[in-house]
């Protein structure tokens, strides 16, 4: 997983509350355990006017040009601005994968569903929670084009007008993102201790490791 220090990018406003994971990546596309291939189907029912199938590209589909992510001024945006309770619904990690593969590095919202929030840190996507008043102010600024800098080290969101907004984040989750670590890499740091335990465990309870034919 890549480390996250700071990111500067254009903002795309998704002005909807309670965006659930089935709206982020619909269930019919969850046919792979790979972390790739989902970006083309992000917000599928909103981005397209026709049903899609795995293997199809956006160029083969009928775009909904009224949807915000299809509008020319938001092409290339890498920060998604949303409302409260973003990522509610099922626990599918594919929701985070699709957001990241589409090109977003940061999601800013008033609040996040707990499981989605945790999945973000497992994959390197930064979820930033700001109060409703600030969220509303940022939405108003997107009509003129908004670019933000999100600094994880300082826990600050900065706009181009000199305004800055501090966000809170758990110290442990912050460290994981800064160092680019997930649960697997953290476990591997204890590899020597794990292997030493396995040696002792096999000696002290050898009967657990005997083959059925030996019993």
C-alpha cells in the first residue's frame, strides 16, 4: 500500500446524503476478488442510462451527462466531496476499490459509515470528516471550481483562499496511512516472533500436527 502524506487536487461534489455501498459499486459487479476492474462501474446507476456488464467500458455505454462525474468541469477530479453517512450499507470493500480506481485519493464528508471508514485505511484512501458548516461552504465553492490540499501530517484541509480546516483522525490509523501499512504488513513485522512461537507450539503440542494416518 502506498503511503499518504498530502494530496492536492480538484474537487467533485456529490451532493447526496446516505450514499450506500450498493450505489457506489452495485452488487452485480462483485464477481471478482481482485482489487481492479471496478472503477468503470463506480456509481453505475447514476453515471449511465443503460445497464452494464463486466468487461464493458464506459465508451460502450450511454452516459448520463447530467451526473456530476460526467460533467466536463469535474473530469480528473481526485477529491470527492460528499454529505453525511457516506458509505453506509454493506461491508463490501469493493466500494473503496472502485473509488480509488476511478482516481479519487480523498473523500471529504460530514460523516462516514464505520465499516466503510475502516476499509478506507486498509487500502490507502483518506476519509476526511468535517463539520456540516464547512462541508456546506466547500459545496458552495465547487460551483466556481475548487482545488484543495489535504495534508495528513498536519491534519489540515487548505483551499486556495488561505482558509484551512482541521480534521480529527485516530493516531493509529493516521500512522498506518503515513507509513503505507495495512494489517498484513504490520503482521509481517512480527514474522520472527510468529515463527518462534510456531516452533515452540509444535514441540509442546506435537499431537496437533500429526497426520490422521499416524493416530
